[in-house]
C-alpha cells in the first residue's frame, strides 16, 4: 500500500467553508488556515473575505 500525499484540506477555522492548498495556507500550531483572519480566530471581527464564505467569530 502506498501513502497518499495531502495537498488540499478545509481551513481549520470551524465556521469557514474554504478549501486551502497546504503549500499556500497559513500554518499555525499545526493547523492550516486560508487567511490571517481565520488564523487569528477573527480577533478583529472580520471574515476571510473569500467569495461564498461567510465565516466570522
């Protein structure tokens, strides 16, 4: 059996719908995020601003 390489995954933000490329994502504490807003837990109240995603704190 061969191992699969993960190249995309859902943003680690619970309310976010974005799929991120692992190579382009913001990595924080072993998790991958689509934006600074998600990586910071929406501490400033802003969403990720990606089309079709309404995530926020």
